């Protein structure tokens, strides 16, 4: 957090960084209007707890965006993604890492179950390359 705080200060941005467990956030109810979870969700030991906490700390019009890998991503999709973004030795290392990480990722049906159990009812799941972009809204509309 020290590096992030220094970077924010250097950029002239006032940000209060806090460290906490995704399933037990150190923030009050309705504290945020937007949350982003990128490339971390597959590592949460309590995915329903994490989504429930996201919902708890979002204000009534709040949104959360979860961007992560999907378990059913094919090796061809992973290779295409890595080839587009990495070269040489970096590409080799990233192919190995992505092939390991995809095993930890969740399927779309698992995400739908987690979302339903967490209390979110308004969400979209967009598939891309080897992952998902899941937009969650705290409102009470029906899901897609």
C-alpha cells in the first residue's frame, strides 16, 4: 500500500487505501459507488462472501466490475490472447502461467450461482478471449 499511496500522492490524487479480506471488507455499508476486481476473483476462498461484501459496501446505485479468467477458456484462446499481448520469453512464461490459472477460474454457471447467492439480482456477463467481464448492479432488476 505504501507504493500505491506514494503514486497517488505524486499524481495529486487523494485516495484512502485500506487492506482487508474480500469477504470481510473494512468499510461501512454503502461506502462506494463503484468497485473493480481484476484478475483476482479466482483466488478468493469465499466467492459468495466476496460478492456479498461487494453488494454490502456499494451504495444503492452502485456498480461492481469483475474481470477474470473463465474455466472453459480453450488453450487456443489462451494462446491467441498471449500472442496478441506478449512476445518472446515473456510469451512462453505467460502461456504456462495462464494454463495454470485457468484451472482455478470459475465457469459461467458457477458465477451465476455465486451472484444469485450473494443478493445481486441485476448483472451482465460478457465473455471475451479467455475470460469474463461481469457487471453487477446493486439495484433490484432481473438478471440476464
